[in-house]
């Protein structure tokens, strides 16, 4: 039941993104509504962009969070069968998504600022090689930091997280979900910044980052993958900066 729900949420999110990308016809949402010239965002523009980022984070992050959510659901069923109080899985999942919703708000504000500074093209991709190079190098360096390793370790050990961060009740489950979501944000936030390099609505790029995030969390040598990717991003950033 839980697995079916996660699969449905993910598929619906991807369907929304695909429909949006097909309807944009090569222009960003504010431009599509305002015409060819970039104009200041309205409150509706900002809300729609925030919705887009939120749905995108659901599409990208639910697959990698599924192992932990499924483990929590299994523990919930066992505790329920034994008559012990235990918060439903939905509370935990809601907390996780709240953390990424907060990230989506930050990403929306950043996109607004970059577009206002004329640093994004109509397809929401960096129009400055220097900016793209800076993002690549910064993301690569972050992949090598202790903070990245610490956050990735929590994301790679679902049962360990539950044992270390256990809290009872619905409020406790919600807080656990938020905490795990924050660890995932700490692990992946710079990778999400790469969307401004490859294109926020470039769905192949979005899918590639989604796949990498999943592999980084589930394959046996995920830390080694993170390090190798960090070095590759730094080299790609240097190369792009040289082209600037």
C-alpha cells in the first residue's frame, strides 16, 4: 500500500513536469504569461514557480527516500499489530516533504533573483558561462566536504536513522521526517543547483540528477561515487570557466 502510494506520487509528479515542459514551448513560465520580454514576476508567477519546484523535488527525491519510508511503514505495521501506539507513515512522509518544500521556496527566490539579474535564459538555464562554471566548481567542492559525507551517511542508513532519531507520537514522526528531509537537503542541495546549469526544465537533466542521487544513496560505495563526482564537477567547471 505504501509502496503503491509512493509510486503514484512520483508518477503524478513526473507527469506534471512533462506536461509543463511540453506546454512551455521553449519559454519560462513568467515569460510565457508576460510575452517575449522578461518582465517582473507577479504573485501568480511566483506561486506557479514555487509549485513547479515543489513538484520537481517530490519527483526527484521520493524515489531515494522510499527505502526509509518503507522501513518506517514496516515498523508501524508491526507496532500496530502488537497494540502499541505508533504514528502513521503519512506523518513521517509529510515531514520529509515539508523540508523539501522549504528548499523549493529558497530555490524559487534564487531563480527570481537570477532572472531579475538577466542570468537565466528562457529555458531557465544559466546564460553566463562564468556563473555555470562557478556552480559546477562549488558543487564539486561541496561533494568533498565533511558536511556532505555526514548528511550522505544518514541518508544511506535508513534503519540507523530510525534508531538514532526515534520520537513517539504524530508530532515525533513529523519531526523525524523533517530531520531526515534536512539531512537529504544537506546532501543534495548543491546537486539541485546544477539544474541552473543544465536547465531547470531540461527533463533529461532532471532525470539524470535524480538517478545519480538515488545511486549515491543505495550503491555500496556511495561515498566513493560522491568523491569521484565532485572531482568531475570541478574539472567540468574549470573547463567551462576557461571557455567563458
